[in-house]
C-alpha cells in the first residue's frame, strides 16, 4: 500500500499542472490539421469568445475549426458534454468532425465507438448556410440503434454550433441574426380566452395536423438505401393510418381551455409558473410518437422541438398523460399527452417552431432504419399582443437577469429533492434516537425494509441517484485543479447525498450511506432476503479468509484513485469494476459482459450476504478511510461481547464484528441488528441473565409476601 501511495503522490503534480478547462486549445493536438482540413498548412487560434481556430492554406484563409460545446449545450445521456472538433470552410461547408471527449455510458462500453465515429461521415460536405435557411433535406440523420439519444445530441449540437459559427463569421453568406432594439415584440395575450370546437381549432391553425398512411410510409422506406428497410413493408391496406398526429400550444388560454377542459387547464396553470409553456401532442394509428423507450431511459427519443437554432427534448418528468381531448367534435385518439417545456430551454411561444418526428422500422434483431417527418407550428396572431418595450433575450442575459443553471436544475428536480431530503431527515432521526428505536424490533425491521425499497426503486431506478467512486475522484481532481461549487450543485440529488455522507462520516462512519442510501447495496440486501425466504444456503466465510479478503476493495480504490490523477477518462473506464452503472443507472440495458459481471456479483450475494460490499466496492473503501475520523461511538457493547458471547458476530450480515467482540467501523453498514440484540432479553445472554435475575427476585418477593400473608 505504501508503494501505491508513493506512486499516487508522484503522479499528482504532473496531472495538476497539466489540467485544462476543456477549451479548444486542449483538444487541437488530437488532430493533424493537414488531414483534418484538406489543403491546410497551418492553424492559428483566434482570440475571441468563444474561441475558434482559423485555418490557412496557400496564403489564404480556408475556414475555421471549433469545439461544439463552446457554442451550444452538448450535454448527453451521461449528464456531461459530448465534445466534437468541427472543421468548416469559409463557404459554410463542414469538411470534417472528430469526437474528442465524452462520457456517454452507452458509447463507452455498450456500443463500439467506431459505430459512432462513422456517423460523422454524413456531415462532410454539408452546407450549413443552406441548412440555416431551412434546407432540412440537405441532411440525413443516421441513427445508431441503441444510442438514439446520444446521436441526436451529437447531431443537434453539431448543427446548431456550426450555424452559430457561420453567422458569427459570415460563412457562406450567412449574417448574424439582428438584435432588434425597437419594433414590436409579441407575447401571449392574457385573459380567460374563449372555448372553440375541434373544427374551429383546426381551421385557424390552433391545432396543426400531420397524417401518414401505410402506403406513404412504405413508399418512403422504399427509397431508403437500406435493403432490409425496403423488404419489410407495413402490411395491410395502403390507405390505413400509420400515424395521425396533432400538436398545439396548450398555454394559450383559448387553445388550452378548448383542448384540456376547464379543470385540466386550471391544473396546468397551477402546475407551471407564469411564462413557462406546455404543448399538447396527440395521435393514433400503428405508430406511437411516444414509443416505450422513455419508460426505461426517461427520454422521449421519437420526437423533439426545433425553434431557430435551439432544440428542445423531453424527459418523463416533463410529461403528463391525458385521457382525451375535451374540444367538442374531437376524434378519439389513442395517445393524448401534455409536455412541459423544460425550464432551461430557450423557447419563444410567439415564434414559429416545428416538431421533428423520428419514424423507425426494424431491419434486424438490433438494427433499425429511420425517417424524419416535420410538423410546423405558428401561434395564430389572434392570440398574440404587441409589446413595444419588451427586452430581448440578449439584453436580459447581458444584464445578469438569467437564472444560474444550477438553480434551474434544483427547481426542475424539486419533488425529487424534497423526497430525498425527507428520507435523509428520517434516517437522521432514526440514528439519533436509535436506543429507543432498536427496542422495538418489528418497527425498525419494517422501517428498514421500506427504506431499502425506497432507496432501490425511488432513489436508484427512478432518479438515478447512485453515487460512485468516480464522484470521489472528480471531487479530488476539482480540489487540486479548479474548484467550483456550481459544478457539483448541478446534480441536486448527488449533492444532497454527498452532503449527508460527509455529515454521517463524522457521526456514524460510512455505514449510514452504504447500509441505507446506496441503491446497489439495497438491491443486494433485498435479493438476499428473498434468497433466505427460499431457504438458499448461506455461507459463513471463515474469519481468517474474511479478514484477508476485505482489504481488496482498498487496493481497488487506490489503483482507481491513482489512475484518476493521471487520466479521468481512463479511471472512468476502469471504474466499471463498480456494477452500479449496469444495474442501477442503465437497468441492465448494456452489452452482455457487463450484465454478466453484475449478475455474477449479485448471485454471489445470494450465498454471501452483501458480497460486493464486503470485498470489492471501491466506493465503500473511499468512504471508510475518512470514516476513521468519526467523533462519536454510538454502537453499544457489553464486556462479555466476544468473550464468551459471539451471537452478534455470527448474525452480522457483513461480518463486521471481530472475534474479540469489537465492531470494525470500516466494515459496519449500520444496519442496527447488533443493537436490537443488545436489548433483546430472549437472545442476548447478558440481558437474558438480567431478566432471569429480575424474574427470580420477583418470584421470591411474591413467595415471601404469600408466606407473610398466610402467617397473618
């Protein structure tokens, strides 16, 4: 261990000195400019904000190289930016692109990166000037099955950043969007609005409509380059409806009251703050615009909204299912849903927008072909009012009126934050009053089971609130490079968990988190309870072997920690020794080697309770080290514990009690079972003897009184 520690110290200075802020200059060494930009012989960084690099060849400027994440939000499925270097000519044509940094779990280990890199071939030769002026037919999106969200983020960020660069530097004749300081600005007209029937809403453009028949979809796929897409047509009458799709801006009073009904419209206005928008999408037919992917991944990947250079995608928390459309004369549709525009999205309800609908067709066991259909929308002018003095978005941003991103994210996850805060508060109460709680075994056992279920299903599988050893490494790297609280505040649930971990380390050690708030730990324990219920034999690891196995997790942590000081990306890959991502974040939707590893670890836990926590978990090791600094000793012991009594040690689920009777705080998961035994007058020999002495004294006292009564 000393050797590993010295290696870490040796690596640390070089990593700290070489740290960067992920600016353009940090990634330019990843390319050879002569091959990345045909005809180029030199490259020169332009001192601008955001930075770009001008490319020269033959004595003249050929174009620019820039980083997509410098210009637009490129946050992917992982919650971290997908960074791409893009080369564009002075005519506004993309000539090359290279993926230089990402943390996408699907791409890192689920799908070969080569399949993602191949997507960039479709962008070579794309004219951004034509695209910015509405030429959507110039670009074909090649979706990689299984990584739909990642590819859509890549596509969206590449196109929007390229258009912004094109406008900024006048590429291909593009000009900067004018910032109109005067002239009419528009907003949604206030007031109760009237109620219209379905034909009237369709007639004035309040509801926009797209219908695709089976024959039309078959004809479209027949033009595809994919032979499998041509050979698998939809069956049935060509006139049958493939999808009948409708869209409307539900926050316009007249449209909302008409489509939702009075009660549901009031609910909508009460649910979202003033100024935030919501759209109603409805459809019927063979194809679902929602699909089922959002149930597993939380993201609706079959459609998104485009407005200008901005894109809006929706997660399950932005969605509400409705039973019907309330407008008189409306058809009966299979899907009627309300979608709230995310708080941090740039969306102007007075300006035109469009929905891009992604239609897929299976072409193999794991492959699909895709088509894109567009439905445009413009709020009818009758619902708008002019505002001569309205501030532009640019002016509001420049004046500092923009809410920090981390605050928006906390508002976005308000209910999850409240639920987790209540859970942490309840756990704190249990620990502070544990002497009272453990004397009520049925109460504490039921409470613990309920807490484990909440941790697994609510915190883990629903909210993805699983902290990892990667978080530890990221925090340490931030301390030795450039620390900023705002970075950590952007993940509200993870921040609350870490805050609670820090506090609990002072009072109770690592067990408060590992035993109660870790979703993967909860999964192991629940499976173990099920195994015991089915009489699966339990293995008691001999102490001599056990005490030589539990140091393994500390060695794993030190190796990962040393790697993180050298390369965060490399450490993240090796951190796959944690099956958390597979079992909790991705819910086993990964390549088979990772699923097999997670299932193997869980299977071992059926026979050796909390097997992974005992011997392999680097996060547990990382928390155990500072946990040695705890200031209080809350777990009670008798002098007889360990000599002669070993009952607690035999029943401890992770064998955290040494043969001499003392509890190892590094290994204790604070399940409180030993404290239940401490007060149990039927199992603990010390308490049993006390009970028996009380009973004998009581019996003797009763007998004495009886004799005295007879004598009198």
